C-alpha cells in the first residue's frame, strides 16, 4: 500500500519514523476502507519522546520564557488552528466517522481554549503569607509539574486533547501525547502547527500505537510527572494504578451513564430534542451521553410517542454530507459491543420501541459495515444491565418515575457521575434536583453543552480532577513555599523554629 498517506511520530519538533519502521492501518468507518498508515511506536519511541519533553522542560527556550511569552505563543497557535479548522475537521471525520456538521464547528471552536489559557498563563499568582514566625518572609509560588502524558480517546480526539494540552502548556509544562490507535491522524497534523507558531522543539510530542506497546511505557516512565487520561473506566483504573506506582498526579475523565430527566412540566418538544441530542448526536459515542432517559408517568405516553416519531426521522449516511444526522460507529470492536448490549437489553425483557439492530444494508450507509439503527428501549428498570453499564452507542433506555425524589434516587443509583439533564419549567425544581444529583455537570433545559470557561469532570467512577475553566490550570501546577529569614543572627539550631 505504498500509495497510502503515511503518518510518523512527532518528537522534538520533527516528524520521526518509528524505531522499528513499522506502521498500522487506519480505516475510514464510512467506507470501511484503509486510507492511511500510522507509526507503530514502542517503548523506545516513548522514551525518545519523554527525553525530548524532559529536555525541553529543564533547559533551553521554554523554561526561560516568561508566562506572558508562553501565553502569546498559545494565542498564536489558536490563530493557526482557526486557519486550519476545516482541514482538521476533515481528518477527524475520515478517522472516526463523526459528522462534518459537528466537527467543523467543533474544530472552529477549539482555538478559544488556546486564547483563554493563553490569557490565563500570566495570571497565575502565588501569595505572600502573614506568617506567625518573627523575622521571616514567607511566600508561595505556583510552578509547573514537568512532563505531562496526555492519553486521548477516539471519539473527539482534538477537543479532548485540547482540554488537557491548553492548560498544561499555559502552566509551563511539556507534553507527550498518545492518541487512540483508531484516530491518530488529526492529532499528528494538529501538532505540526506548534512549530509554525514558534514553540521550541520538544515542548509537544506525539507517539502513536497500541496501549500495551507504548501507552504503558509512557505512564510508567520515571520522568513523567502527571498523566491526563480520557477513556473508559476500566482503562482509567489501570492507568491510575500504574501512575500511582510512581506517585504521579492524575486527571481522569472516564465513563458515564447519565440520567436525562423529563418532568411533567417540561416543554415536551424541547425536551424531545434534548433527549435526541443526549443520545443520538455523535452516534451516542460520547461519555456524557444521556443514555438513561427518566420520564415522569403523567407525560410518559405522549412524550415517548413524540420521541420515537422524531428519532425515526434521523438521517443516516455519509458523515461528510452536512445533512447527515447519524454516522457510523467508529471502530469494529465498539460496533460489536453495542450490538451485544442491544441483545442483552432484549434478553432482560426491555421493549424495542425503535431500531434494535444493524443498519448496514441501507443504501444511504454506503459500503460501511458499522452502522447501527438509533435504538430506543422502553420497559427498562434501573437494575437492568442496559441501565447500569455504559454502551457508548445510539442506544437509549427509558425509565418511568412518579415523584421528584424517586427521579433523584434513580439518577444517583449508578456507579457513574459524569453528567445529567433536567427538563422542567420550575426554577425551584431545577435547583433542587440539580443540587441533589451526584454528577460533575448538570444541564437544565439543554444538553451536551461545553465551554473552555466552565469546569468539566466526574464524580464516583467517572473520574478525578477537572478540565476547562480556571480550575483546569490548577491541575497542572504545584505549590512551593519559600521561607526567607530576616533575623540578624541564627537562632538555636537544635530547636525547630
């Protein structure tokens, strides 16, 4: 396949072939065809990248820069991203099958993170402490951690990378990125822009390949100070255990099984759109998917009828066409997993209200082998596997409830706590329920909204730490306390001061 585009690793400011000179294929989920080859890196490549990042952190231009200079570089990088947004969006769609109608605006929005954190870079302040010791001047500094490893998933590679990369760089760290083996190409094109923006070599690096061959080596490397990971809860737990062995800091954004709660006073048409957005946008391949739809009994029949009728109109097909609404599943393993969960739901006695199987025989789905019908199950109870386990696909489970407290109890009766939706026209109910739900994000009368300004992260098994907003940069800093004696002589050296 000599005619296929070939993507190398990116180490120390240059495109670098893997040590073994081996590559793996990446497949377009819509055409089901191989379209590029990506470097299959190993532990030696991982070590090269970390050494480059460590060298850039400890010597040379990057540590000598003022925070204001770092911020200017980030803003310049944001400008370059804006210029290349359409190109990057096409890479994303080709690699993961998400809709160009979503990825275009998303890639156009990503520069805002670099503007925001670029502006925040020189607003990081320590404190002068009114210490209780005489003849002592005490102050604190906020300092970068060092080398950060960022491990990203396949569903929104550049945005979820940016959640980590922008604050890490603003804080003064250097970074080694390990993208998913299914969606590496957009990241490799993206990082080429750092050199154009003027970043010193080694500040940002990328190694590609499989988790066991390169990811583990990155997490376990002794010169890594922090790991920032987005992915499944099981993988996140393994990363956390490996990082803990080296006492590394961690930010983990993991799975979800988010409740989307429809109360009887909701605007039903808006709530239907919110339910659709929560589960069928991005083909349900999002950690914040509102995959448990809780509907109050008084409106259940009317709401479900409206929901099923609306969902049945969703247009499946080529994700590069701007009128497509549901694209293919990104990876073959995920496709099989979703169909297994559909069968589990049927076996548990859930009622198929819409879909319930593959959609690969539809003409609009082209040659893809990875389309699944938008699927809605009724008759679901919260103890069913389909209600408790993350499917990560276009599969919605509807659960009935009577009273507000019952909805809250069902919403919280889950191992996850990433997000939730509340649909009501009562401000009292909105505040009460939002406060009671144990999740890192609660949307009221909207769903699936994110911003560079607002913190994002999970409770319980949905993760650790926060991304976005001012809180995010604190995840990439450590505090140093400096004590300066102003005494005229040294006190008794045998006594603690």
